[in-house]
């Protein structure tokens, strides 16, 4: 398996066929009437993505490819059939290079910063209207200026997009201690992490994570001596550090080149005080946002469509008409989700976890090349059910735990369920062994290269 790391041919082929596939979508599919016609025309592309995944030789390559293209890109193509999703952003759709970057690199533009760009570009000129020229990038097309919704007690937005986890009635600040962040140490930790997001420290942060990943890989030499819980914790750090390195590395290159600010992929998951806080607002936010747009919002609309409350309170909920203008903005409508019935929200939330489980099952199948065990699907089903139960308890009781208790409980639940259902398929298939061998080979080769130089 390690010898396959030298095979660059699949990536060379993908470097040519990937942009051609996106050109087919941009110049072909997008010219068709939106809806099922576009979706049918996109089906060959989905088959192409799945078929290409078999060509990669290492576990790491197959995992990365499956996540970015078989999952994220395929979902974005499907959403684009109805002019929805991150790629329907007016900035991204304005030119093919931008479209290609947002599609293949899974970029999510930070909506608030995008709106600020319009304001800055309009200084000394006419005040931007609903239809605004994208003068910042020199384009002559007409784009729809993003709307900045006011935050109220019943509406919570995060970085310009709706929090899917708001259906449990809690936010990151609503932690049971009155909403305040108590303790000097706690404040110092959060400020230090937030400060590291500044541009001058991005390279240092990436370097630190890269070294930390090397330490994790080195520690696998002693994994036979580790307790199962400790080993699972090391696996979890490995996944988090490796994924954040990839996402932040892409952002560090693309942001200055294209002059945009991107949504973070992670938001301090180690301080999550509830399951909803972890899955909806801190862990893999690109997936959370994509699931919200593709599954949560549409399913919730369907479930609520027959209820009189939806029609009576249309102005309060801020529902937008499905016009061409509204559809080009990836930011969601200004829903007051806490006022909606709990059952539809729970069903929509569970559907997101189920979809995530099925996509992880597909990724695991490509990584392990083994028959699906459905264990990872059950992992997400279990966490989805627990998240819904947690939200119901918070909404119907006054039970609130301090962060010193809720954070360890939350992380422990996720870790224990991962030990039961998430990691066994990878261990039993030998994918863990192969992945460790691949990373060990990489760091040993890098070490030899540095020593020689």
C-alpha cells in the first residue's frame, strides 16, 4: 500500500478531467431550465465521481477524494440544479475560475465580509441597491447584494448563515451559567484560539499543527501499549488535525489570491458544551452548512407547508419567495426556528444525521474497499437521536449544566460512541494500519529530505 503513494497518475488524470467536468456543469448544465432537467443532466457526473474514486491507491487519497468530490461536490452540483447552495453565490457564479475553486476546493464565502466588500466598494459612489454591480472584481454582471439580517432573541445566525442546531433551543453562549464566559483561564484560551485566526499567525498555526500531526504519527509506534480510550482519543486528534490542516491550508492560499474571506471549517470543537453545539456549530462546518441547505431547510419547509402557522406567520418567519433573485444568495431566509413545532425540526435534524451517516458509509467503503458494516451509519443515527433528545430536554425542562460538566460529558459521549461504532470498521478492515503506514512513510521521507539538505 505504501508503494502506491508514488503513483501520481490518478491525480494527473483528475487534474485534467476535474476542470472539464466542472466546465460541463458551468457551460452546459447551467444553461438548462433549473430543476429536474439539470439534475438528470448532472447524473453522468455523479457516476464519473464515484468511478474515479477507485483509481486512487492509498487510504488517505481515497478518503480525501471521496469526501471532497463524491460528497461535497456532488451535493453542490445537485443544489445548483435549483440555483441553491454555496456555488450559487453571485461572486462564485460570475466566472469559471471562481466557480471551479468553490466547487472543487469546497470554499464557503463568509457572508458578512462579502457584504462589507459591497459597502467599501461603494464609498464615494452611489449607495448600493438591491442589484449592485460587482465593481470590486471588475465584472459587468449584475449581482444581488447580500442582506444582513438583524439578530433577535428568536433568530440566531452565525457568520451569515443559520445554525442548523438552533432547533434544540441553545447557542454556544447559552450554556447554563447565565450566558457568561466565567473564568480568566477560559477567556484566555478562547482569545488565544481566536487570535490565531489572524493572517500573520496563520503560517505558524499551520506549522504547529503539522508538527503535532507528526507527533501523533510517531505515537502510533506505541499504540499496542495504549488503552482503547486513549487510542481512540489519539485517532480523534489525528482526524481533527489532518482535516483542519487541509481546510486551513486551502484557505491560506485561496483567500489572499482571490481576495475573499472564507468560513472556518472548525470552530474550537474541544469546547463544545452540547451535542448540538458540537455537530451544528463547531465540527466540520462546511458539511453542516451543506446539510442545512440541501436537507434540513427543504425538508422543514415540506413538513411545515400544510400547517396553518406557517402561512399565518410568513412575515415573522421571513420566508422569501422562490424568485431568481433570492435563489442566487446562499444565505438562508431569516427563520425564527424556535417558534416552530419541535417534531418537524427533530425530523429534519435526524434526516441530516442519517444522510451524514450514509455518506460516511460510502467514504468508508471507498477507503477500506470492504463490504459495508453500517456501523458508522448507526454512529450518526445514535448521535442524531441523542441530539434531538438533548434539545427536547433543554426546551421542556430547566436543566442546565455548567460548562465544567457539560463539556466533558459531550466529548465523552462522542468518543465512547466512536469507540463502539466509528473506528471498528476502519480497524477491522486494516485501513487504520494502512493509513498509519502511509503517514509514517511520508514523515520519514520528509525527515530524510530535510537531513540531506
